[in-house]
C-alpha cells in the first residue's frame, strides 16, 4: 500500500459532514393519510406537539438557520485541512523513491501526527455543534414553557397530551398553533456562536434573544 493510500485509510474513517437532526427540527415526511372522521372533541383534553411548535415558530426557524450556518463553517474548516493533508501525503508518496528511509519515516511520522490532530479536531467540532444545539434549544424551551401554560389555562385544559404519543385525535383539541403564536410574541430569534469546548468557560458569549 502506498504512503497516500495508508494516509487516506487512516483519515477517511473520521471525516463526515456534520449534521444536526434534533428532535425539534427533524421532521419526517409522513405519507398521505386517508381522511378520518373524528368523534367529538373531549372537553378539557388538549393536544400539543413541541416538535412542530419549535419547528414552525420564528425563533425555532432562526435557530435552525443559524445552526446550519455553523455546520457549514465547520465543514469548510475541516475540508480545507483535509485537502492540505491529502496533498501533502500525495507529495510525500511521489518522493519516497528518492528519499532516504529515515527521512521518509520522519516526514511520514510528522504527517501522521497532523492527521491524528485533524481527527481529534473533527470529533471536537462535532461535540461543539451538539453542545451549541442543546444550549440554543434549552433557551427556546425556557420561553416555550410559559407559552404552553398560558394557552393551557386560556383553553381551560384539564389534561395536556403529547401529540407524538397520540395516534389519532380530533384536531380541535390541538393547541399547538396557539402556543406558536404565544411563543412568537415572547421571542423571535437568538444570536449565538458555536460553543468552544477547548476554551475556558468564563467569557464565553451567552445566547442573546431578540424581541421584536
């Protein structure tokens, strides 16, 4: 196996495009369902979908868009470094016939050190994106909770069920859209950067809500 092949085999396993598929934003495409004739809405029983509420709210859309931008930035960073490593590995491979064995081993060892560092960076960036998403969604849920409670009381609900746990229900019992309206009135967007897990926590930028 050539120097390049060995290098690619060592690095390829750790390189993958980062993707965020949180429960809030990952909405599976549902097949078209046949119309259902529902029974009467149950008095005091309400249905709510937190996934749909966040995904359709203004702040949820803003968070999703910002996370996608951060992921694109991370992928661009990792891809640039990966390309440089690949090019250096190929260059070293072409010189192996003319280099002394000790020089070849020294340069190959240095290249492997860089490759290992790149792998660790990729793993760190993945964790940072996940931490960023969790923190942003946590901030959204802080505003969602009082919105749910206010609608729950306004609709005089006596029982609130999770829509994702209910197979079928009369749509008249669903308060999700009303909660989204209440959430939009509380917060519209968040400003945040990628969490930096390799830096000290003090001084880190906090999530900044924008109210309009």
